[in-house]
C-alpha cells in the first residue's frame, strides 16, 4: 500500500444513537447499531509494527488508570452491526501476511454492554486470498460461515456454541473455548467436517472449482479432524495444532479431463507440537493414485519451513503422455506420445543445497521417456524417441538421447551438474553435451521466433534485460549438414560454451561451396538476437581455404 492510501471509503454508512446524548453534551454517546455498505478498506502494518488504523490519541496524553473496570464498556450499547458488499486489503510487513477479501457481507448481533452475552454472526465472501511468508494458503476461496459465541467479560472467556465455516464446498465445524488476557490468548479448539464425500475436498482446488466443478464426477470418502491448543500471542507465539485429512478410494473426472484419476489413497497430517511455526511438519503418506492406465505411489515429508525448509520423499510410477495432456495445461503446449517411467528418492534441506553440500543431500533415481511429441505454438515439433536419465545431487546423467526437432536430428549423451539449482536461487546449472546430427536446420527455428516488432538496444546495459536460458552450456557437436540463413554447411564441427547470454566458439569448422573455413571468437546478446531484440555483438576470427 502507498503511504497515503485511504484507510476506509464507503458509499453508505449508518449510525443509530440517541440524539439527546448530543444535545445534553453527555460524555456517554451510546451507539446502538451501525451499517457500512460498498466500502473499500485498506489495513496496513509496517515493518516496525505501526498500523495505519492506529490513529486514536488520548487528548490528555494519559490513560485513566483509576477508572473502575465496570466502566470500560460505558460508551458501547451496540446491539447490531452490518458490513455489506465491501472489499478489504490487509498487509502486515512485520509478519509477512497479506489478505485480500472481496465482496464481504457480514453482520453481528449481541448485547455488548452486558457483562456476559451471546454474540451471533453471519459472514459471506465471494473470495478470500491469503499469503503467508510468500506461500499462498488460500486463493480466491468462497466463504460462508455462521458463528454463535457466548462471551463472559468478567471471566475473559469466549465459548464456541454452534459454529461452522465453509470454504467453497468444504465445511468445517468447531467447538471449544478461548481464554483471553492482556498479553496472550489461550485456545482450546476442536475441528471436524460433517461431510464425507470426496467432491467437497476437491472444491478447494482453484482450477477445478472455478471452471469444472459443476461437471465433476466423483466417488470416494474422506474424513477431516483437528485441534488447536495453547497460547497465541505477540511475535511468533502460536498454539500447538494437529490437522488430519484421510482420503479413501478417491475418483474424479470432469468434462475437460479425458482420463479419470482414481484409486486415490492419501493421509495428510499437518501438526505443530511446540509454540513456534517453524516446528510445523507436513506429512503426505501415503499418496497413491492412478492417472489413466498407470499408477503412481509416493510420500512427502516437510519440516522447518520457516528457517531451513527440509524435505524427504519418494515417488515411483509411470505416465502416458496422451492421457495426461489435459492435466499439464500450458498455453500453446501440446504433449502426445508414449510414456514416462520414473523412480525418485530424495532427502535434504535448503541450506545444504545453497552450500552445495552434496554429502548431506540424497537425490537419487532414474527416468526414461519414449516416443514423446512436444508441440509449442508454431515452433517445429520435437519428437523424443528415446531419453534415459540417472539422478544424483551433483549431476543428472543423460545416458542416451535420440531426438528429432523439426527436420533436425540429435543423438548423443550428456550431464547436468548442480541440477538442484533449478529449484532455488543461485548459480545456473551447467549442461555438458556431446551430440551429433545428420541435419541441423536453424532456419525453421529462427523464423518461428521472429516477430513484427523489434526492440532497439541503446547501451550495453540493455543486454542484461534480455531473456536468458536457465542453464549454462558446454557443447561438443558435429553435423553432416547445417542449414542457416539459406546457406548450407557440410562437415560441421564445433566446441562452444554458452554462459550468461554470451557464446564462445572454439574451432568451428566446416565446408561451404567447396571452401573450408575455421572460426574462433565470441558473441553477446545471443538470445536477444534470436528473439529479434537487437543485434549480435562480438568478434569472430577465421580463415578460408580449399
């Protein structure tokens, strides 16, 4: 939020109070009810913990420490309130929490001037999104809830009576009590779901709920339960909690999915036995399902998510590309073909990856793909006839490759060092590749990547903004014939390195129209040139001869 964002704006607001309180200049102006409609509310807490809504100042610059406790609610005779069709944005930089609520309808009733009273609320939201520490926990989830509380201000206690909250189609009941004090809150809460149909769990998956939920065909059962017990207070003090979700014999299929997903068995356990969020663990064991005709088994365990995310798991199975094309949707991408077999086993943590302490990381396994066709936009089709890989923390071995990309063919082997850098911030992985071709047709790839507009580059700093490949490359390559810019080169060989959009060429040799040539040099802005964003810059030194 900007420094001067409006805290609250409302099209309509309403207050019910006794006008005699104003006429008689009484100190006690008692509000009976209020309503706000079509409001935009922006709440913000900076990194120092200062809130934009903390604007009240005591005119005497001192609080009345001698006032009797019974007068603490003397200005409140609120019986009801209502907020309708309003949006709320909450951003807490100190705790790294962001919450966005759209089209909130909320109303509450209670005798707030009494020492003990019932407090009833109803709430609906068209959508709520919540991000904690950069992780999205809720994404535009529809909310419906009814909460009935019994509040005892003398005992400083809240009892949950009849309560539910519904997230999309997933309903959760709660019971228990809350003891509140000046420094922390003591929670003793239990949760469960009255529903047992698998369909209600799937409603929490945004892509399915927003587009395909009405046509969703499901089978299977689930149960959900949990608790939160302990103190909630300043800083990172949170209660212990335990939430468990079990799914048995799950099945689902919808109109946009050609193959069903069935025989889903899973147990998800989220728990925290200390009083800090970093003590939270997430366990998914087992995770077993059939995607089309093939079965996948696995397990996943996560811990220390705040300080040093640690992970452990194992996944084995196979995928038929024709059957999963509907699941792996990316605009312009089409997958067809045979199968991918995989067997992965991993155990490690974030800090070990950053330090490249591979002796503390387990990342082993194999995969193989056969007869896979990849079509992206108007680029030539890539046909992977065969590719086999072995995994370790230090390197992924490409043992056998047989690929046809358009009219270009590639055979060879290679390795990718530091592969875990694909999933964390750090130095790029390096690929060492030895390959050969009968034909390399550069023209058909270059023509597919050009556009009608160009970007003029005015300084060397502009080159840093161009799209770069997510990997560095060391290449030893031979081709019987290369087609480039309407030229044909025979007996082509090269050794090249590609680092940070800079291509270095060593011993580039070939024959063109009976002339032998040899080149050495380097070129910058390679990807910018390929994407029609400026010219190549560099130096090439060569010679010609027969």
